[in-house]
């Protein structure tokens, strides 16, 4: 996490997922593997971003600077700078327009 990141309570951050290849064995003893769905080696939460309550940030995602992740969202893909995302999976719902200095709703 970069500086000045705000996170709400009860969030989940993980670079890993459980293996489940042998149905004769409990999942807990089958280990875990690193999620590499975005081509990065790490998870990055950009400077000045805000992660709302009860969010799941999963895999090697890069969340840009000054982003807002709405409560209860599930982030599995990269988010560009100055965006608001919401949902499961999270989708961009607003982007900041530097010309008008307003948040513009995504169509």
C-alpha cells in the first residue's frame, strides 16, 4: 500500500487461492497457489485511494492512485488512476475529468 490509503473495516486482501485438484482430499491440505491474473508480481494500492468496508482485493491487482472502491466490492482486475469502482466483480462507475474537475459517471 502506498501512502495515505484509507481502508474500511473487514476487508480481505490476498494474492493466493486454494488448490482443489484432488476431490478425495480436504481442500485445507492441498495447499495454495499465487494468483497471477494481471501479469504483475504484487498487489499495489495507489496513493490516496480509499477501500470501502467489506471489500475483497484478490490477486496481483494494481489499484491506481486516488481511486475509490465502494463497499462490498470484489476487485480482481487492475483499476486506472482516478476511478470509482463498485460491484462483484468491481467495474468502473466513475472517472475524474481534469478539464471539468468533476467525477463523470461511466456509461
